[in-house]
């Protein structure tokens, strides 16, 4: 097993970030590199401590990798000389090592480069901190983790830690997920493993915890007595494009619903944790998943957009869904009888990611016969209901739907969306999900990461 990390280890000295699979289509990795650059700009990656290593099979030089990155890090919006200078300084922190993923030679070379960096930075004392980000297919995780464990662990004489970050999907089903967890778990302890879920890093998703548990208004309303249904929606208006072969292995359920949308469901439905301790929060997320009852066949809709099988990487007979709508029901005192509707799809009419909480009708509504200017249409029926909506994309906003009287001489009502938190509000900065997650990994905070039992429950 890996060495248990101490909460008292020194957080000074050398810090090495290793991005495995750093070459290839960098357009797909720009969010990660941009996040690292933004953390560098904000002082979280001090140049006196940090070195960033790219590792992949492609044989390119340090300068070639830096040249490829430069076009993403200096777009038109970066116009100030200071920002351009910061980009150049950041690029100078990047080195590249070429090697395979299943042999020791490349990883021994990587370890040698990291060690040279560590001893150059730690002459005055400090720790050896090594963060490995695996942007690779899950099938190679065991090989790569074994090479890291064999060749690239932090140097014990310097103290510190080694952590690995793995991205979804974590297997194709329960059996493959458990096998993957077992293989990695034999090499590293759970506190060293960070299973990244981008949705848990969304700033407004995190704000859900504050809205729910720091406001008496929501504490008293957030239950089956007041809420009619909850919808969690993921819509994209583009096709799978160059990723048809990859997407066809997983489909929209494994790719989006089982990972991203279930994570959001847990935040919406979880009970108040004992504290903000990451383990207490993750405990409550697991309880939600364990309370979901088996899904009924008549509460699932699957679809595939026209032209999906025209992609040469997709089999002609593929029935992989690109759209899914599923109703989940949580069997506990708070949520019994409330449907949680999860929808996700590609090539739809718009791009949207949001959470909708629909409240029940007002009992014995005395205004039911009063003229109403705008009617909310839901499930084919007309309602004048309150609603709560968190829009994650395209504009990050929180809304509350309320009824009020129009300013005229007649008694007529109107439904309006009142903005609780607006994306353009002065002084409000919405951080990128990658920034949040990478920074939490550096700090050793696993609150936003998927624990092994949570993965298996999902």
C-alpha cells in the first residue's frame, strides 16, 4: 500500500505537476492548461516551487510543446503586456518527457527530471510534493499507476506526498469500476486518489450547499411537502463530432448521467452534513445514492440523433443513446414521492445545463380565477408555481420564480424570475471547475472528489 499521508506534512519546497498525455490534440486539453495558468497568475503556483511536466508517447521538444500551448494561453482577450509576460513566464515552467505508459524506462527518466527539480528547490528544506494528472483512457490507469508507484513516488527523505488524479468514466459498469478501484487501491491509499468530477467543481453547484444549509428559507421548504419535482438538465446543441468512437463505447448515460448528473443530484437531495469536513459531506452523498430505488422501465426514454451512425468511427448497427431522460426516486423521509428527472442529450435545440426545483401549487389558491399574464407550462398543464433554478451554462445565474401583482388598475397576477445571483454582478467571479479541483487536490481537500464507495453506489 502507499505511504499514508500526514496532515502535518510541510507544504513548502518543491511541487511537481505531471500531466500524462500532454501531447496530441491540445485543443482538448486547453481547459486544463488554462486552469493551471490562471492558478499561476493568482499566486497559487509560485515559480520558486513549481515545475510542470508533460509526459506522453509523442516525441516533441520542450519548445514545441510550449509553442503549441502559447496560442491557447494568449488569445485576443489577453492584451496587457503584464498578462503576455505572465504567459511567457508560465511556459518556462513546462518541461516535456517522451515515454511509453507500460515500461519503466520513460518513468525512470521522468523521476530523474522531477528529482533534479526537487533537489534544486529544496536546498533550504521543504517537502517533495508530486501530483500526477492522468488524462488517459481508464484502461491504462492500472499500468500507469503501477509505473508511478514503482518509479515516481515522492522521496521519503524530503517528506511530502504523492497524489494521483483520474478522470471519468471510471469503468463501464459496476464490475469494471470495482476492478479498476481494486487495482488502483492496491497501489495507493484512498487519501492519495482523486477521482475528478467536473460538475462538483462548478462554483454555482458548490453554492448549493450554502443556499440549502445557511438559509432558514430553504431549510424549511426543501422536502416532499413543498417540492413537486426536481429536474437536472444537460443539453448540448452539437454532435459528438471527432469523438464518435469514444462516445459509442459509453453513451450519454455513462458519460453524463451516471457521473455528472448523479453528483448534482446528491448535492440537491443530501441531508445536512455533520460539518464541512470533506468526509462528512461525502458520507451524505453516498447515503443519497444508496436511497435511490431501482429504476422503472416506463420511466426511461432513450434516443439517438439522426446522422449519429454516419460517423465512420461509429458502427452501422450502433444503438448507443445520445439522449436519455430518466426518473429517479429517493426512498427516504424527505423525498418520498418526489420525482428527480435527469435529462441529457447531444445535438439538441440549445446548450443548457441547469437545475430546476418546481414547488407545489398553493393550497386553496384564492387567486386561481384571477387573470394571469404568463403561465408556466409543465407536463402539459398550466401552473402558477414558485420555482427555483440554478443555471450553470450558458449564463451562470440563480433564479427564483415568484408571483406578484401587475402595476395596473386590475387585479391580475404575473410570474417573474427574480435573480438571486447574477453572473455579471460586480465583484463576483465564477472560477473555472478545473481551477477549483486542481487547487483542492493541492490542498488535500477531497470534498469535491468521488470516494470509492460513492463511485460503486453510483
